[in-house]
C-alpha cells in the first residue's frame, strides 16, 4: 500500500493545480467563482483528453477539441469563450507550476490542463 502513496499525492497535487488554473481562468473570463466546479472540470477534461489523445495522427487535435468541449459544457459562453478559458487556464497552470516547482522542487504537472 505504501508504494501507492507517492503517485496518489502527485495525482492530487496535479489535480489541485489543474483545478486552480481552470478556476483562475473561469474567474477572469466569465466571472464564475467556484473552485469545486473547476476541479470537476479538470478531472472531466483529463479523462476526455485520455480517451481521445491516443487516436493516431488526429489524436492531439481531437483531444484538444474534446477538452474545449468539456469547458464549453461546464461554463457559460460559446466555443470561443471556452477556448479563451482553456488558453488562460494553460497560462495560469504554467505560472503556478513554475512557482511550485521552483520553490518546493516538486516536479509535478497539472492534471486536467493539457501540455503542462
């Protein structure tokens, strides 16, 4: 059981970072102030990404469209707004991870925000 603690903690930290990035983005773009909603969005986005990214040749494009679709489904606005939320979340995740990894040397990523 002990060998599972490290990966579980890494998963939880990455999910919290991904949720925080989406929370910040949704707060800035559409003025939605709900961290638990952002956490669920990050989890659903990560699952959607995992289910679509394996497709040969088109996988990354399909996964990105699916991830934006999840944001579009979970937040008000259209596809353009969802894409902006996704872009701002990606930038926020980069900043959060830079600070976390520089200060605490965690070496974690952001679960639910692709590419970081």
